[in-house]
């Protein structure tokens, strides 16, 4: 398996030989989303994936996929080279205390825990442990996620490339400076909930005008999907695409005027700021 720093060739070799062994400590929603992505894309054979959790609640599904499961976190570490740490943040320090004696320089640990900084992770792990901090969002479970990650000291380009390759079936995955991770939480992790609220409000507007909720909800969701695809595929600034829909004196400019009057723009900016600040506070707790 790959060695510390710049081990791109070794990792790629391992992946081609289907020798890569991937572990998940924590088997919940986010781990499941990433696991499903890896399996659907054939990135790692199911028999090379091992997952731990205290109860069988989530493990049964992994067994159906052909993965190995255990209640012992140490077993995951002993059986894997790449280990996703996918417990809730408040549980992670205890889990790391348990794993610490068995961590070697061969391991690449990837923490998903919101608010837990690389500095804290490195403090809780043996000196020189290769650790990455990954922040996905929930649509990763449907392979349309937006994930960012930052690397700790001693993590080489090969390790970062390996993570990007593993996550490629789950959506976009960009390396960013660590302070951007909390901004990503405010923009995208929490952002999906802003979009749900917006979708709900759009649908309720249609209900107010006489359309049934089921149909209105479906149309609102498809409208968001279409608008998001236009943004991504044209690469245009949102203001340009918005302008394209505005006929002078037409319906859209009348609707947009009401949104601006209700301070939608400033409200959304404040929401991203508030959630980012909360993510920073949670990291300090
Ligand atoms: N959900 C999101 O939108 C989102 C977005 C970005 C990042 N994250 C991060 O992803 C991580 C997981 O979130 P989630 O939503 O997937 O949580 P979740 O669905 O509650 O899953 C947590 C998992 O951790 C397991 N667990 C609890 N204590 C454990 C222990 N001592 N050792 C091993 N496993 C243990 C649970 O076991 P049982 O199966 O027995 O309950 C469960 O499988 C969190 O750190 C969160 O900050 C989540």
C-alpha cells in the first residue's frame, strides 16, 4: 500500500489491483451515501469494505450490499488503509482515543465530523498520522453532492487524489483551504435546507393561486433542478441568467421586484453568514 506523502503511483496501483481496503467507523446516513457511491461506481469491491457501528440499526443494509460489518472500531482500522470517520462530532474524540494505539503511517484517515478541525484531529492522533477533513452535503447520497476537503500535515498529493477519485461518484469534490470548510457548511451543508424552504414557499405560492400541493411541489423541485443545471452547464453568472428571463414589463420582473422588496438577497446572505459563524463556534466548543 501507499507510503507517507506523494504516493500517487502506489495508490493507483492498489486501486487497479482492487486491493484498496476501505473502512467506515460509523454507518449512518453520510457513511451510507459515500459507501453507496463507491459501490455503484465499482471503485472498491464490497468485500474490501468494512464498517463499524455500536448497533445493527444501520449495519444490516451494508451487509445486504456485501460489505463486512463489525461492532469493533479497531477491527475496521486493522482491516483498512483508508478509513472514513463518520460518527457524530461529539463521539469522535472517544473513538479516536480507542483507535489511536492501532493507527500506523500506512493509514489515511478521513474525518467527516462537522466543526472538528485538522489541528484537533492531529492532536488526538499519533504524530505524523495522515488525516484529511472532508465536508460533504446530504445530496452525496444521491451522487449529486458538493464536498470540500482539506489536508493535514504530511498528506501527499497522492492521498488527496485518492480521496477525489473515491468520491468522484458522489458529486463534486474540491480541495480548499481549511477556513473554507465552515463557509461550505453555511453555504451548502445547511444550504440544502434553505433551498427546501424556498421550494416549499414557491409551491405554497402556487397553492395560494389554486394549484394542488403535490403538483406544485414537483414543479418547484424540477424548476430548481433545471435552474441549477443551467447555472452549472452554461457557467454564466446567475445575474446574467436571471436577466435573460426578464422581459421588460413582463411577469418575472414583477415577481423579482417582490423578492427584492422582501430583502430575499440580504436575508440569504445573512443566513449563510449565521450558519458559518455557528459552524466556527461549534468547532471551538
Ligand atoms: N448529515 C449531513 O448532512 C452531514 C453533512 C456533512 C457532514 N456530516 C458529518 O457526518 C458525520 C455523520 O453524520 P450522519 O448524519 O451520517 O450521522 P448518523 O446518521 O447519526 O450516523 C452516525 C453513525 O455513527 C455511529 N456511532 C455512534 N457512536 C459510535 C461509536 N462509538 N463508534 C462507532 N460508530 C458510532 C452510529 O451508530 P448506530 O448505527 O448504531 O446508530 C451511526 O451509524 C457527522 O460527524 C456529521 O457532522 C453530516
